[in-house]
């Protein structure tokens, strides 16, 4: 299966792992990620200001590029996914916004919000299937206790993201199980890590992150897994010494392709 | 040619303020057939009615037009006036120049012009009116009450008290409903069972009342005064007339692991069971989903221990057919499912419970024999958090909760909080709320007692998240008055779940052709003036099936519904509506279009002989309308392709005459 792929800026710089492991794992799972040409930043955050259009245009261009190829669009980074998916939903449901955007699009042509947007996790769950992933595992995680950390952006706003129950999600835990690990259910798993607040109030971000990692540790976690570069940064910088990896690394490890990525 | 009188009402300044009533009565005087026209300050007053009566006699009127308020308001009044003066009441037409004219226009010329047009239309119609005589239908003097909770019980007792026989249909094995599951009742704190169970016994002992327990209404046909109802009595595999309710079988049954629905699954019952000690009828029921004998044919323990020989594994569902004059809906409510409220961790921890589960936990007949113990480890909880409005007043969340206020939660939460503090003073109790709504006699005083005397911590704000950690529940909430986050380590969290109508209500409403609102609550005929009647004649509403209600309100509505039923059953005959469909057999081609659209099943087809012009005889299939069943909705007149079907009093010719008068 061929899908359009939008890595996003961070995946080309700080979060190369997230990207590399995703590509390798996708190959094993029979999915070809076709990187969109000349993509730009997703916009960073989906601003809720109603009159803000400019920062959302790059996301629309990405969505349109996928549509032109008649492919689904896949993202890996939580933040990019959040922006792209929310922008797509706005193009479908907010006529005023869509009209404005399409006037900006000019020569590129209009876009109607019809591209299907998947997070890589959803792609594995809904298109590949966790049971299929399980079959491909050559290097099972041998019951390693792994704490899934969702953060805020992956699941919320629930009505738009529609990935999983935002209050009691299971998607990463199910992946960990499929890879042979033992998911740790701890109560801070979808609390905020501090996010961009780390720039303005590092102490607050530190206390948020510490709470999460120590909570995960108290439930016996040996590793934490996330889909978000900013979460990983905050947890590593401010949290405890618990190792934090991307879910794609875990996947690549279990599928036996981790070494190839180095 | 008709001799028509026109009577224009001022309605004080309601009409006269924006309509020149003098100009209207003068203009209408010139219409064809009009021989008399006048106006008066209040046509509906006694003096006004006298003007009409006098004019009918003096001018030998054959039809009248009253230009006044909506016919919903005073059509009946003016029909009676006409009848009193010897005129057929169906020769009266109302031109609505108030709601549809004076109230919606601001300037006099426009209002007057429109009033004249409306009056002309009514005159044009009356010119084609013919006298109509309503038919009569008998009344079956027996009432059906659907639902055996406190609403159904009270309605049945009141109807029986007036001397009419009543049948209660209850889908569960016992009557009693939700009230039987409650511990204490607000604001007096008397025990629910102590006030309910004597009423249940009254029902059982009342000669006029029959209880069909473990039964459901299958089919309803007919109309007010003459309903034909099929009731399915589900097989309980126990002969009700023989079972003594001794309970020996329920102690010996080897299938012990059946979730006990009476205690909301917090403990287990046997496959053969009596829901609770005071059940009415007090007979055992076998649960076919769990009974080993019914599933595999091997066991039969209950049959062996039953000294009365009441067990009957071969019992079949039974259909009972009965006629009723009136039907009362008392199907009640249920708390909504907590599946979609994962933020409160209901599915993740046994110690997050609903308020109804809390009732069972504090009830002496409940799973903990009345001791308040945490379901997870049976320890006494020292910190309890109550969350109000879980799923109630939930804006833009139709897929999750309800937009309406469930009304009873503020009071029962105050009751729970108070009872905990009274019995276990070492327990800290927190209540999170959006607003505390406690109108009602002695209700606000009750809530204030919880705060002031019992020291319950009421915090304005909602709980955002409950997370189980170890044997604690971490509660994260906001305090809107202090403007800060609150973190509480609770032992027990109690959710005041929104209430919704019972799931059986929707299919029942379809059977009864009774209307419902978007929340599946039954709609009343008028929200203020006819609160216990459904818009469908002969169908009455009792209790929470019509909207969220507490016990006192339910009981008052139950009594009110009963009095309406008694009023109906006291009549020997009902006067029908003469404005019903009537087919022109010469034009009918027997196509069945009308039969298919009739929502009441009032149209049948017969083969009839017709004399042809050439003196031959032809057999033709033509439509026939049952005047007792037809409700005069007019669907058939629209469906008829040959124009053979007409509605008496609203014939196509009359409507077209009205339209012509308006467009002229």
C-alpha cells in the first residue's frame, strides 16, 4: 500500500529517530511511505484564533498534495498530526475558513477536506492490524514493562482526532502488547508534559514532567514510549532517568530492523 | 344559499389595536351570503355570545363566521353558542385574526387588510359547509397501566379506588420499580421500602387490580375508549398460582453466579430467584440465560425442593388479549450508561460507583447489609467525593450525555452526603457541583442542613479526572470560587448519573402513536394546561416517562393521570369527531392508496354492486371508512389519485373556496 507521508521539520532535525524507524518499520509492514515533495512546516500549532489562516496554509498544501495523488496522508509526529488533522477538519466543516483558504491557494487550486489523515499508529491499527504486526515480530520485547505516554496532542480534541477514547486510550498499549511487551497502566499517561511552557516557565514544566515519569516508574515501568518530540524532550530534560523512546523505535526493534537504521 | 352572520371580536385591544374592526365587519357584510355583520368588544363573553344567539334567531342564520382568536382557543365555545341557538355547531367557522393577524402585524392598514381577507376566506368556506352529526362509541370500563413503579402503582390504586378495574403490566418479575431500590427518601429521610411496600401489598390485595408481572405490551390497536391490547406474559417457568414464595428453591439452586440486577450487579443471585423480600407477586422466576436445566436439560434441583410443585420447565410465553378504555404510560427512567465518561474511571475502578449503586450500598437489604463499604476491598471509605451532573446539562454532547437537568440529583446527593456524615462522622465528604438546584417544599432547607449542620464540603466546580492509584482514587477538580485546582485522594467516588427514559418507551410510543420529544420523554398534550395527557386521545402519562421527576411529583402526577382516566371511564359513550374521511364510491377506483397511508387502520375495502346506466350491474371494489377509528387527519384525501376521498368539514371544495377568496 502506498501512502503520502508528511514527516515535519522536527523529524528532519531533533527527532530523526522517529522518522527513520517509522520508514523502516513501514517497509516491513508492507507500506510504502511516499514523502510529499517540497513540504513546509505544518504550522507548529493549530491556533484557535478564527481569523488565522496563514499558518494553516502549509498544512492545506500537504493535504492537497496527498489528494492530488489520491492517497491517504500519514504523519508520525503528534504535533504535526494534530495540526494537519484539525486543519483538515476545519476545511470540511468551517465553510468560511475553507473559502478564505481556497482564495489564498490561488493557482494551486482549491481543496475540499477529503483527504484521509492517519497517524502512523492508526495506520498500524486500522490498515495493517495489530495481529498482523504480531506475526511480523522477530524480536519480541519479552515482557518488558513499558509505559505508554500519550500527552495532549495525540488524542485531543477527541471529536476531531477520533483516534481513541481521550480519557482512557488503549492504542499504544495494544501496540506494546503486539510487540511482546507488557504495557504499564499509570494514571498520568495522558496528562500534559509541560509542552511549550518549558520556554516560559521551566519550573512548571519540570514539575509536570517529573510527576509523569515518577508515576510511571512507581508502576514499575522500565521504559517510556511516546509519539511526540516535545514530550520526549520535556520528559528527558525534566523527568527522572527513565529512558524515553519513540514508539517507532520500539516497533523497529521488535520487527528486527533497528540496527539497519543506524 | 346560506344566510351567514359575521361577528368580529375586538378582544379588548388585542385585535382592535392593530385591526380596524369596524372596517372589517363592514367589508364582510358585502360578501356573498352574508346577511348580518357586527363587531363587539369580547365575543367570547356572555354578552358577546348573546349577540350571536340573538342574531341567529332574528336573521334566521344558517351559518356564522367569528373573526377572533385561534380556533384552538374558542372554536368549542362558539360551537356551543350556535348549538344553544339551534344551529348545527359545524356551521361555525373561525377566522383567526388575532394570533395570525393582529399579534403579528404592527400597523393598522396591513392588519385590517389581512383580517378582511381571512374573514372572506371563512365566509367562502361556510357557504359550502353542511351540518354534521358526531357519532358515538362505547367505553370499555377497564384501564391499562404500563409500568409497575411508584407511578404505575399510585395510578392503579387511584383508578381502582374509584371502582374501575385496572391491569398493571410490569416487565420485571416484581412491581416496585426504582423506588424499591432506594434506601431513604428526601427531604424527610423516611425509608423508601417502608412507604412503598405497603402500597405494593395494597395493589396485590385490591380486587380491582390485576398484575401482569414479567410481561410486556406486544400490540395496541383501537382508539380512545376501545383499545385492543395484546400482552405477552413471558415464561417464568414457575406456576404463579401455585408458588408460595417460600424461597426454598432460591437457596438450593446450584447456579450461584448470576449478577443480581436488583443490587446492580454488586452481588450475585441464583438462576431461580425472587428479586427482593417484599416482591409483589412474591413468586420465583427462573432466569433462562443461566438455568442449567433449561440450557442442558440436567439439574432439576428447584423442582425437587419445591413442595408446592410450582416449577414448570415447559412453560411457554403466553399472549393475553384484553380490551381497555384508557392506557396510562408509566415506564419510568434509568440512569445513563457511564461507558462514555472515562474521565471518571467508572470502568477502571470498582470504587467509582453511580448514585443508584450507592443507594444499594447503604441499604440494609443491599450487598453489604447496609454498611457503607468500598466495593473493591470492603473497607470503610474515609474520603468520599460526589460528582453531580455527570451527563446532565451536558452542552453539545448528545453522543455522551443529556442537555437537560436531571432534576433529582442535587437532592439525592445532599441526602447521600448527609447520611454518610450522620452514620460515619469520621468520613470527609466532598460534593462537586455546577449549581445546586433545590426548589421544592423543604428542599433548600434540607440542602443547607447538609452544608451547615453536617459539614459536607460543597465545592462549585467540576471534576476533570479520576485516576485509580493503589487503593486511592486521585480526584483532580477545579474550585471555581477559589479559582484553584483541587486534588483529593478519595476512597470512593459517587457519580450522579443523568437519567433517561426507559428503553422500552420508544417502541411503546410507536405502538400507541403517542408523541415523544428528542430525548424520548413522552410529550404532554399541553405543557401547562394538560400535563398528564398525551396528545393521543385515551393515552395518559404518569411519572418520569414524561420528564425527570422526584417521588412527590411522580405521585401527584400519577394521581392526576388517574383522575383523568376516571373521568373518561365514567362516561358510557364518547362523542366522536364528525370531521372524518368519506369516500365518493362513484369515483373510487379501489386502488388501495388511501388504505396504505391511513395511520389508524380506519380504511377497508368492500366489493359492492353498482347499477350502470345501461341497466347492467357491476361489482366494484371501493373504500370504506370506519367512523369510530378515523381521526380525520386527511392523509387519505391527499393520497387518493381520483379525488374520491374527502374530509367532512374540510372538503377539497371548501379549501379551494378559501384559497380563491384569499387570492381574489
